[in-house]
C-alpha cells in the first residue's frame, strides 16, 4: 500500500469519526439523517478513490465504484423515506 492510499484511508477514518460526532451532537431524527448521509457519501467515496489509486481501472475498482453508486442511491432513497415517515409521525402527534 502506498502513501496516497494510506492517506485516503486515514482521511476516511477521520471523516467517519466526524460523522459519529455529528450524529451524537445533533438533536432530532431529522438531523440524524444528515450525519448518516455525510458518512455514506464521503467515507465510501474515499475508499473507492483509494481502490482506483491502488489498482487503477480494474474490475475490482469498478466493482467498488458500482457498490458506492448503489449505496449512494439507496441511501438517498432511504433518507427520503425516513424523513417522510418522521414528518408524518410528527403530524399525527399534533
């Protein structure tokens, strides 16, 4: 593993901890979704970039990119569905 890959993976770990700190600091379930989305996009994105730096364009790095694309898409859909469910639940309490 070269220095660039190590730096990218270290940055991914730091960003994951920042997302955890943000999750613990936020107060409402609507705000929690932002921390989870931040981790989903940035941490997995840095891991995919590290795969491309290590392997170049290969089947393994392309699979990583596809997994990231699926995770981002599914994360966006789940975030929207979770936000909508929370919004409806809050409306029922009033």
